[in-house]
C-alpha cells in the first residue's frame, strides 16, 4: 500500500495512507500527543518509533501487510468530521502502549471470572443486559454479547498451552466444560459515552497478528474456515465486523490482552463503519 506522508512525533511514526491527504498528519499529531501523556516512549524518543497508520477507517484486504511488519503497525481510523481520530481512540492507543488495563480509567468496571463454558455464557448475557440498561439498542446488545462470548472463549479455551506449547483445550472445545484452575481468566467490561468496552486477559501470550492479517485479506468476501488453531476461524471475523475498535497487547509467553469497543447505537451496516485495529507485540528479552 502506498503512503502519502510520514511524521515522527513522541515515539510514533505517523503514516498517512492513500485514503488521507498529506496534511492530515500535522492536524492529528497534537491529539495523539495528548493520548501519549505519561507514556515512557514519548519522552525517551526510542531509536525505532512505533508505526501508526492513519486511514479513513475502511478496512481493506491490502491493510493485511501492515500487520505483518515487525513490529506490527497500528491501524488508527480517522472517523471524526475534521479528518482526525476520535479522542477515545487516541486514548486507547496511549493505553495500548502502556502496561495494565486498557479500559477507560474513570469508568465503572464489572468483572466476570471465567473457568467454564457456563461462565462464558453468563458473562455474555450480562454484557448484553448492560448494553440495554445503558439505553443501547437491542441489536447492539446482541453484537456486544457475541463479541464478549468470542473473546472469552478464545482466552479460556484457545489460549492455554502446556509446557511444550501444545494447546490444552483448543482441539476439543466441544468436550471441555471447565478448565484447570490455573487456566481461568476474567472478562471485564465498562460502559462509557455510548460505547461498551470489553477486555479479557490470558496468561500465555500466544496471540499473534497473522490470524488478524488473514481476516483482513478476506475482508468483504465469504469467510474461509480455518480450523488449524482449534476453532473454525469465524469468531475473529465477527469480532472485527461488530467492533469499532480492537486493540491487542501481547507480551510473548506472558500475557495476551484483548480490548474490543462496540458502539451502543444502531447496528445497521456495522461491518462497513470505520474501525481501528491495533496489535502491539512485545518480545520478552532474556533476563528482562
């Protein structure tokens, strides 16, 4: 994909893709700087800045190549009328590059421990009810519950591996009703400013950008089933279609943290609306 311009700012290399005018980077840099406040990289000026690709938010198959960079580039939508990213997405970007939770700092957070399939179902139901109690649409409640179910199942059944790195449950999903206590995790969510934020964390750090890249390569076409990881490969596509933003932070071998943001409004043409997709991969250094 050709790019129109680049601008380095605060440890980020901002890249405007072909969907944006070259002047857009100068306009969005101050907003992104606000989101980076308190970020160590912002003051340390790392030798290799993190690539942030700003685009119109319309995902296309050619965006897959950005996720295959080392490290993966972060795809940030410019959904606002002035041609810039939203403030909440700028803040999400800043949270992604820090440590800890990516949920809104001032929002009330509800947690649901997950150890079994029943827990996943109950958590998804609670998410749908939270959307409706926050005056979200019934359709949005269904989408948010679907996203919650998918990311919870991924963390609970797909993420756990044994000492040799082999999946513990992924290839027998239909048989597993409950995982070992050490493999349990938690789904957390918060509602703020017309959106529900969903976050799940596993302790294995095995997520990689390639499945997301493959999902983008098939964007706009019928989903190809891929059961190589234990699932059917359909859940990730639904997650991307339903959400306004998906942010993933992986510390290899230690933690995978996934945050999905779903708008509470009308669900019409949700798959075609602007989306941000940001995958942040950290390799653990020996002795670090």
